[in-house]
């Protein structure tokens, strides 16, 4: 058995490496090549960034494809660039715009991982006779008693397990994550040791197809109805101002509301809810952001097989940057679940993912479908609904 847990010698093991052109995937390709594996690099062209953003370069287009090609040439491995633009548009960019038009806050990186990067690329890897697909994600695949498990990365600051919760058991069986036990500094050290030109290349910080950060422009271009103006309304029913489209707002947002502070108290206002049907942006004090529970759709379960036990105690994250908090999975049936937090959580946004953890292991997760307002704030919501 080799270092990837495959019952073959490295020389007899074909591995497809998803090469984005960045330092992480380049190091994965170099590591596996050095160990004697037959490595095939595949780079996905996901969009025409020049056309999408008005400038050239960045992730999965332009310079990154060129960088991946140069690394493959240096390593002496086969390399293919696959045009997945249409797939990416349908599976990621379109749903991203639709979600904002519904008043949600999407996580396109999760959709990208579960569709074009894993579902489609794994199928391509199998067609090429590969034994596994390796990526540069910072998460760990650990074989447990019942098969492969998904765990957080050893380096908590680099952990990407939140973005991989939708990985299926079948995909996890085929997937390999060689960087899960490393930190970013160690990865860059390896890149220099291998003589890779991308050793000091900056990490991508923004959504790959929105590098300028102006996501509302793309949303409005795809879904013009999301740019329809509407009212900014206080939780108590007062109309405070107007806005130029709900795509410009997300739950918990404080800046850019354009309505000042809350009355004589001078307390800042935050976006509490988005109502696309009435085109209303509902705002209120920070205390009104608390949510006791969330209802989830499209749940993916990676925990132990067998009947689900209600009131399972877990740790959850409702945003990638959030520290895990205590919660219970109250119910789980079909592909839906209800999660109750030990303490009311602020700024829980529909469209985000709620990911379940047991210590470092990812048990799965789902997409936040709707939220239940904390009991203390229920009367405020009732007043607003009566006004609507």
C-alpha cells in the first residue's frame, strides 16, 4: 500500500491532480510526482474572467492556467485544460445570482466543490483510468472503522472543511487531500524546495469570478429583478428609507444602509431580514439578530451510518470564519434537518451552510432554509408582519 492508501505501488498508481495554478495544488502535483506516482494534471477553465470582470487574470482563467501549464512542464507530467465554462455557469454562477435574488447569502465555493470539481472532475478522472483525485484543499481524509472520514485540517487557520461538507461518501472514497496535515508556511517551503515558480504566489481572497468584490454587478446582470428598488423598514414597521436592490444586502450587514442610527438611542442598525417578495430590507438593533434555531435543506450526512438519534449534540459553523458553537440536531429526515443552538446566534443568513462537527470530524451539514427568531424578539416580527 502506498502513501495514499491505495493497494498498488506508486509507479502503478495513476492520480489526477486538480491544478488551479496556485501554490497548493502545484505542491500536491510535485509531492506525488516525487513519490513516483503517475500524475496527470487537469486545470479547469471555469469562466472568461476578462469578459466577466473587465480585466484579465486570476483564478481558473488567464494567468492561472498559464502557471499550471508551466508547473506541469517542469514536473514532466501530462497536463490537460478542460473547458468547464458552461458547467460552471449553470452549476455555480447562475445559482449564485438566483440566491441573492431570493434574499439569500450563497457560498459559491461549496457549489463549485460539489459539482464541477468533484462530481464532474471525478467522473473525468475515472474515465482516464485514475485511482484517485488529489486536490490542494486544507482538510484531512482519515480512514476510520466504517471507511473514509472528513476531518478539519491540522492548521486551524487554513482549514477548508466547511467548504467540503457536501462531499458525498462516494466522492470521499475517491478523493485524496495530501495537504491536510500541513500549514501554509510548510507548503510554501515545499514549493521552494521543488523549485516551483508559484512558491510566493498570493492566495486568492475573493470569490473567483468576482475578484473586485462587486458581486451585485454580476447578480444584477443575470437577475435584473434583484436591482428593483424598495423600502428599508425598521422591525417596528417604520419606513426609514429606500434602497437600490436587495442584492446589495446580507443578514447582519451594518455599513452602507444609508439610514443612520436608530432613533434617539443612537444604536446602530443591522440588516435583520430580506423580503424579496415585497422588496423590503428589514433592519433593527444588534440584539434582534439572535436566532435560536435553523431549518436546513439538502442535508449531506457523513457521520455514522444507521438510524439518526434526535437531539444529537454537535458543534456547528454557520459561516466559514465562525468559531464552532454548541448545538443539537433536533430532527433529521430525508434531506432536511432542524438545528437548535445552545445560545442564540447572530446574523444567521438563509443560503449559508450550517456544518456539523464532532470535535475535528465533519459529520455533514445542510443549507439554511429559514431561521426562527429568538423568543424575545418574536413580538417585533409580528408587528412587522402586521404592517406588511
